[in-house]
C-alpha cells in the first residue's frame, strides 16, 4: 500500500493530538518515526544518575517536555547565547533544524508578539522541515519577553527562538 501525502499528514495530526511522545510506524515500503517537541530520544541501556536539572520544580519539567527550558546560572552551557538569557526566563528552543516562521501564513498575523500572554498549549511558532510544518508550543504560562529568531530564517537545533517570563 502506498501512503498519500494526505494520509501522512492525517497520521501526524493524530500523533500530535495523542499522549504519545514517540511513535514508530513501519510497513513493507514505508517507515515513519515521529518524536514530539522536546521529547527525549529513546536510548536503550544508557542510565545516568539524576542531575540537578532533573530535580527542578514541576513548572520547569513541564516546560522541558514541550521544548522549552528554564535557564539558571551554571546550567553547563557556555556559549554567548546563554549569557544573554536572564536567570529564571524560559527559553523556547528549536527541537530541530529547519526554517522558523512566526505566523501560519505570510498574510496572517504572527502567533505571538512581545508582551503577549501565553499558556502552555499555545502555539508560538512553526518550524518547517522538508515541507512539513511543526507547531512549537509555549510549554509554560507567562509573557513573551523577546523573540530572538528572525522570521523565515534558518535555525539550528537547540537554538533559542524566544524568551518567556513565567507567571
């Protein structure tokens, strides 16, 4: 059986609406592996002791699940991008490489602007990868303080897209 683009998109919508973090689907001539935003990759046989970041408050854990991370001093990141993030802010990061879009279409308004209030389930942007558009959720309640990424710009994995002041 050949999968049509419509069937693939419908399957992706069903997965996005489900409670599953990762789905693998295989047929004779088709393979699909989907991991939701911020979900860690499954790694068999690798066990590490809990780090300080794993022992953070539930708000921070919920933010990480949705692709956002709470930045605190001493998190281990040493690049200049981290230095520019104020302590306690939630950084919405790109879970993949692709093209960043602030709006659902060029003629439509952006999902969020600086100063906008967001809830964890609110879409804040899209990332396009190979003609597929991935919605990025806020992952935390708060106020958008800064939009770092430029619209229609290429972004890399883990790049800061925007900053949110949690409420």
